[in-house]
């Protein structure tokens, strides 16, 4: 099959969080199965990334072929936060949209997805939409997001041949938003685990944290949706206990001045010296952080899945997540502690996990048992099956395709 994937962010721009990691894993997995995969995305400055070569000019911008995937980076003319205007998407659609058997559009609140969806409808190319947790507007520019749904988003979703949800929680949100349950496809995210994990204490050394200290890790974008402020207040409620010094690490890119607000809050709570901000970390550095943590916390007020929690499970550390995270259902049976999105409950769970060695052992064992269900092979297979069914249906409906 010839598969088009459309995403606002893609590798190497991993600072944008989980979406580029997800899209790359699915794209490369499908390419390994023999499919022709193209990723259409915005250029966030790829020419300046010395670690990402070779790239070459193409009629629509810049292009790179790697691991069987063609990635097309459209020139960005204007940018507002994580939304870009890429006029050459129109030319790409005119010249190439009929080359594909199916398209998969990731995310909402951008201009790429609706433009490609419109071209797919005009060319009778079936497409699916994966909102990646964005369907329900809950933080930042909520009014503008509802306007987007009214003008662009609703038409894109209504014209889709399926809507992908990554948890039962996201399924419920889509159905509550008047998407018919029969149109929603449930497919979890996966985790890419290194063959060999980094040695212990390398991350602690980079942060100036002694090996004997207790590390509570938050890893992700510093953004209000993920509630780092809730975790900070819970941390401030903990006792030091038994002479052990407890540290809180916020690892991830800063958004909207959240880091400064957290630093101020930490000082006001009297814990500023024990709170660390190492910035964005990827690859080996990310896995080193998991290895050196005593407990991982994902305190989001809404999370369609929660990839970082799955990665922490894979790294073998105890995990605490709020019940508003999609991954909570997977972790309930002994692989994690699930708490309400409330500071007291989170503080109590932290105290319990940090002081109860048998509980930590049970959580690690539960995580090890869950690990075989967290890889990407199953999600890739599910997407392949979905795409093939859509392509067969399109062929049966008499839609024509040019030769590959």
C-alpha cells in the first residue's frame, strides 16, 4: 500500500512531545512490512539540525528518506505557537494526493490536516483522523479551539473513514462529542525500549543529585494540562523521613513560562533547593532519567494515553498516574498506582510508594508482566489491517489509483 501520514511535528523535532515519536514508530513499522510510507509535515528548522542528514530539496520543500520512510518537510511561512502556515501543502495535494491508497491525519488545531482532508475527499482517497488527545479543548485558547471545530475540525472528522482513539477514555470523549461509536477505532500507543538501558547514576550526576537521594521524576512538556504544579504542591507536603533527601525533577521543554512559575512556586513552598529542571531530554538521556528515578509521576488533568508512563514501566520503576490518564486502565492491575487529580491524594500515594518497599516490588513485578503488551508491533498490525480494509473498500467502490 501507499500510505500518507500527516502531522504538524515529526522527527527530529522530538521537543514537541509524543506525536513525532508515535508517528515515526508507526511509519517505520509499516515500512518494514513492505509498504510505501510518506510523512507530510511542517519544517521547524530542519536545515539547522546537523544531527539530521542527509536532506534534499524537493518540489514541495525538503525531503529525507530514512528507514524506508519518505519525510516531506513543507516550508513554514508563519508560525503561532505550534500552528504553522505551509502554503506548499496545496501544491503537494494537487500533485501527489492521488498517489496514495489511504491517509492518516494526526492531531487537531493546525492547518495541514484540514487541507489534506479536503484534498482526500475531492480525490476519493480514504483517510482516518487521530486527534491524539486534542478533541476535547480544556486548556489554553479554548474559545479558539471551539471555533476551529466549527470551521475546520468538524468537517475533517465527519469526512473521515474512521477516528483513532488510544484509550477508552478518549473513546468516551469522542462519543460525547457526537462521533458515532461505530466510527471510532481503539488502538493503544506503544513503547520503543532500548536493547540495553543506560548505566545507573549518569542522569543523577548530570543534575548534581547524590546516588543516595530519592528522585521523583516528571518527564514531559511543562504545560498546564500535565499539572506539574499539582505535583510540586504534593511534593512539598512530603516529609523528608529517615534522613533521606527527596528531590523532584521536572524534565522536559518549557511552554508558556511554566518553568519560571514552577521555580517561583517551589521557592514559596520552601523546596526550591530540592527541585531540578534539566530541560528537554531525549534518547539515552531520557532512559537514563527513568533508570535513576525512584518513582515516576504523570499527574495530567487529561491525557489520551500517557507514553511516558509506559516508558517508565518499561524501565522498571514504580509509576503513579492520575485517573484522568488513558493508560490508567492498563496499569490498574498492579502495574501502577492510580489516584484522583487532587493534591492530597497524590501526596499520600507518593508517601506510600516511597516508604513501602514491598509495594514498590509489586509494582515492578506488575510492570514486568505488562511489558509484553506495550510494544509497537500490535498497533502497527492494527493500522495495517485498518488501512487494507479501507483500500479494499475504496477499490470495490470503483475508485481508481495510478500505478505505484
